[in-house]
């Protein structure tokens, strides 16, 4: 589009402004830091879009620099805006203990929701003065949620013994048991979903799935017990086939051909008798549906802001400085969206309550509902607090509607994402945070701004949805397909909602500092290593002109340095006392939640490596090169990373963060100082953005600052 985005940074490399074109261009967003009593912390962010200014205020922090009050000031240019206040408290492990929701759009405080944890830090109950939303959560030894009690309802999850893959999802009323949800899964040898039986659909409708050699979905149908032939049993029976080209494009969807342009080989230009066109950045700008032309308008950061027919605006959207949607106007309906936890529309509020496994309940119009989801977190059934089913939803594999009109009780539908079904043209669009998704096409309407997994060639198709395997992956951020896995862990939001992914509760930073980094840096073995490093440095410094003395000192220096390396390697090698990867992975799962992002489990061990290693006398170069040498020794090095010692740049970034923490604060490091250094460098790490409303119990909507 021939547009330039200008960034201004302060002396600490924090983004202060985003502008169009250059330093004097139109202001897009700005950030303010270091308010009174908030040294080093974000105070507010503002986003500017025409007459709209959206402000997120980080009002107060506690003594550990944890956010305790946050306000969203949403523009009121059109009706529906206002000030929405959230308040948060935490325990000593940095886990949220309460979230106070807004009362209204006037900045007043409303319901305080409390979180209770068991002895190992897994969330066990969610409640407020208004009642209990979830209680008696139980988990298996792998940390997967197995049962959850709610007023009028009990939820259960069963997992395969050897693989820990989710095999049964049930919900029902007790005394006697009466099913409200009953899903049974089977898998192929590669972990792809092979079948799904819905015991509540007819006499037990069975969906069957087939894949090609790249595990792309090639056939999906409602079938007989053996999945050998099609069956019309139950609501929404179907028989779909899918074909792909060599670059991962859908070329055929049940006989409907897809056409792609030569200039943008991954952008579909025609399908289902409709046509599509794109701008220079790969954003879909027109869609001709049934002969009617709709125009899609984007801002400077490629975010969809309007859908028009001719000059008539049919839908419009407002975002905060970090790209989180805060307001949508579709037709005559205005809705405010706050952190995935709260909606405000037409003077009425809707609250979502997170707990074990994600959203455990929803309050709308004074009535509490439970959203019963499948393994993808798609809302399958809505049940009230008496256990009575209010609505049922059925989806095609790529998210299309296969069972009649969706319920209006919530717009959180396929994979738990917001569905704007009233956007004209097809079945509407889903908001996937970074971009929008067309479930009818099974394609995104904008190109991904990231290539999340360069080692997987399918990642280079920037419009495809989750590697064309929508039964195994979801895309919470809009940037990367994530294996739903089998973990339904015990944090607030506990894992990818609906029992997927491997996201944990929030890592207790104080545990990492006080139980690992500081004690290990001052341990007896650390003192021995530091002594050897100091001895080697002194011997090298004392080398004189005498050849014999030079040879002697050099030999002794090498001997001391070798002993330092030997001791160091014995402590940090895989499985050793200072290698925390296994412990963190076992305790906190594959991805660890922190400030709205999921970070790979080894990030925290790399920080420890850099901090302790620098304290005991290794230079930065020695530490970084040593990590690369370990990759070479283990056969996991990559020639593409030759600039970072053949080690992944993200791993090296974690080590550098640890080094900076020691060089800046030495052994006086506090959790607040840890966060300060970490936040400034976080964008360099292996991470992906998550929906706070799904995964967290009150961290607001912090974006990539």
C-alpha cells in the first residue's frame, strides 16, 4: 500500500508514539510511562482514529508492580462508549485472586469475582457475592481438569490412559445423571481426530475425518459406526471433501472450486460463485457476494475498520493502541468489548467468568448461563443454572454453521472467538484478534503479518486456517495454529480454553527469583565456579614478557577456565540441577502465561542461565557461545542461526535478558525489576498473544508494547 509506519522510542527503548509516514505524520497511538509512583511502568495508552480516541489507563499498581486498577475509556462518538473499570488482586504466587468487573459505562465498580486455588496452585473455585460459578475442580496427575461442579450441572473430562488425549467430554445434571453434553473422540496414530460422536445429537451422530500425508483434512462426513459410509443421522448431517495445491491453498471444497491470483498466490479470488479482491498488503478489500459488492476498509495497521455497501457503512470497529477490539457497530447495534471478559450493548452488560478450562459461566441480563464447549472451545450448548438447555450449535470442520440459526445469547462461537454474523456477505466474519476469518471459505481475509513457524512450510501460506487441520488446531491470536493438545490445566483460564493447548497458570516470578536465581547464584558450587573464573582472569592479567612465565600462566589459566566450564556444564546440562526446563514444563506446561502472552517453557530457564552465569564470572560471549555449543553437541543446531552461535535467536534473547538483569541489579533483583527488564525485551522471545478473557483472570488487555 506504499505506507510507512513511524515509531518513536524513549531512552529505554519503549514505544512512545506510532504515526503515519514520519515524525510529523498523523498520530496513530501513543504511550505514557512513569507516572507518579509508577516509575518504569506504563501509565496509559491512547489510540486515535478519526474522531475516536480510545484510552487504556493503567491507574494503580501494588508494591510488586502488579496492575491493580485498569480503566478502558471507549469513545462515545456513537452511542455505547464510556469508562469501564477493572480491579485486580493477587496472591504471593502472582496468581489473580479477584477481578472486580465494571458496574456500568460510568466507571463504577461492580461484581468482584474471587478465585480459589488448591495446594499445588491449581484453581479450584470461582465465586462472588452473587453466587458460585464453579467449584470442586479436580485434576489428574498430569494437571488435566477431570471434573468441575456448577450449580445445577457437573462437567467431566476423561483422557486416554497412555496418550492423555481427551476422549470424553460430558456435562449433566446429577441425582440421577442426565446428560446435557456427551462427546466422545478417537484419534489416528498421528494424533489427528479420527471421529467424534455426539451422544446428544439424535441417537448419537458420528462425524468421521480423513487426512492426507501432511495431515490436512481431506474428508469429513457424518457416518456409520465404522466410518465407512455416509449417514444422515441427527441434526446437520453433511458430506464434505477438500483438496489442496502444492502451496497449501484449498482448491476444492465439496465440489466448489477456489481460484487464486498470480500476484498473490495464496489469496483466493473466487469461490462459491463469489469474488474477492485485495490491496497491496494482502487485505481483502472487496467481496462480491451474490452479485452485491461490499467494501472492506483498513487502518494504517491493517485492522478492519469498516464494511460498506457503496457509501453506506454497514459495520465499523474501533481498536485500542495494542490492536484489541474495544467497540463494534454492526447495523444499529453498538457493542463495547473489554478484555474478553465484559460486553456492554444498549445499556445492558454481559460478563464472562473464567476458571478451570477457560470461560466457566456467563451472566447476561441477570441470568447465569454455562457455555459447554467441545475440544476446540467452540460453544456447543448453552445451559442455564437450572441445567436446562437453552440452545445448541453445530459447526462444519472449518467453522461454518451446519445446524440452523446460532443463539443470540452469545456471539462467542467457533473456537470461542467472536462471530459477527450480521456482517453482510456469506455467514459474516469471525474476529481472531490479529485479523478476521471467513468460516464459509475456511480462509482468513488478511495475510498473516507473521510467519510463526518458519520450519513448517505450511506457515508460509498466510491465509490458510491452522495448517488446514481445523480439528487438531485452533488459532487464539490470529497468528499461529496451536495444537489443542490434551491439557486442561489448573490456571485461571487454565490452558487453551476447552481443554486444549499447553498453557499454564501464570509463572510465579518470585519463585524463579527467590527459589532459583538468587540462591543458585550464591550457592557453594557457584562460589567454586566464580573462584575458578576469577583465578583464570587474574592469571591472564599477570602474563608478562617472559616466555616461560607466559606459558606457565597461560596453562594455569586454561586449567582454571576448563574447571569452571566443567562445573558449569555439570549444573546446566539437560536434567542437571540448574536445568529447569523439565521442571517448568512439568509444573507449568508447554507455554507459560505472562502479561497476555504465552511464552515457551524454556524461556525462564534461559533467563536463569544468563543471570547465574554472569554472576559467577562468565562473559556474555562465553555464555551465548556456550549455549550454541550445547546445541551443536546435542545435534540440535541450525546453520540458519550462525549469527547467534547456531542457537535459536529467541533462546539467545532469553539468555541476554538474564545477563542484563544481573548486570543492572546484581543480587538485589526484585520481581518489579525482573518485569522491567523482561517487558523491554519480551518481543524478542518465542511467544504468542492470547485472549486474556479466555486465559487469564484479570490482566487486562496488554498488547505488544
